[in-house]
């Protein structure tokens, strides 16, 4: 698979899933990278500035554990009601403490959430193809780990040094937990739970270096949109 290195220039509990056959727009970009490396910044730019349809696996993963869905029911059966917040929603911080320190438990969770996410992405891609969209962007942090590369025909990996990754994660609140910021131990656990970024880069069509300014980042994205598909096809 070819690579372009971009430099400074340029609703019932039993029915919460979807199922459909593979169909997608002609150019389907899979955006991935390490946690805290800048996927959200890139996907927001693609959606708001470039006006591209963006499918976010994290959004679908949250849907999978909404109250009333079968996956949440299974999680409560496994870990007990203390895994829920007082409002009945999943305590994501508490679950994170379990799965980021226990690979078997992480695998158990992924085996329940990933199929739901895959079905949601497939259904949305099918709809985009029906609408004759030329490009779709699929944001999947675990694109390789979840074996979803077959859903896309072009892979973009965002990259930055581990030190910069840690710094960004230290500034990011634990989403929806109310427990403040991630500790250094929690940050390392999250980074180490994913495939090493070097392995992801080795399978990329496009590598976006998120190490400088937003302007530099956006120039790389614009360049990739214009040129990367040509390189992938050659």
C-alpha cells in the first residue's frame, strides 16, 4: 500500500444494532491514529470547512451503551450496577479503569461494541453511496485493532511524538466522568492499549504530522484531499 509523508508544506434492548451489505462512496477515507493525536481536530475540519460527511466510530460506540441497549445490559450483568451512574447511564470512567488495566476485559467489551459500530458505519456508508456522495470520512481510533480496514479504501494516520501526545491527554478532561483529568498512569495505559503508532503508519496511505500549528495541519489535510487518492491508485 502506497504512502504519502506530509511535511510542513503542504430502540428496544434487543434491537440496538444495524445490519447491511457492503456499499460505500467511491473514495472512503479511514482516519485513525493514536489517542490524543488530533483525530477530532482533523475530522471537525473535514466536516465543517470541507463539508464532507464524517462518520465517527466513537459516536456509535456511545450509542451501543445507551440505556435500553443490549450491550449495556450485558455490561451491568458482568460488572454489577455500580458500573452505572445515578442517572442509569454507563460510568465510562469506571469502565475505563477496568478495561485499560485488563486486556481480557477490554477484549470482552470490544467483542460487544465493535460489531455494533461496524454495522452502523456500513449502514451509513450505504446511505451515502445511495446519495451518490463522492467522498466519505470514517473516523475509527481502532481501525486496525477492530479489523475495519475493509470498510475503507484509503487510510490516513495522524501522528505526533509520544511526549506531545501525553501533554495533550493531560489537558483533556475525562469525558462525562466528572472525575477531573487523567493521571499519568491512566494516560500511559490508554496509549499502550492501542497498536503502536509505528505499525499504523506502516499501513497508511497518508501520514499527517500534527506537531506544529493548526494552519500547517489544515494545509496537510487539503493536500491529501487533492493528491492522496491519485497516489493510492498508482
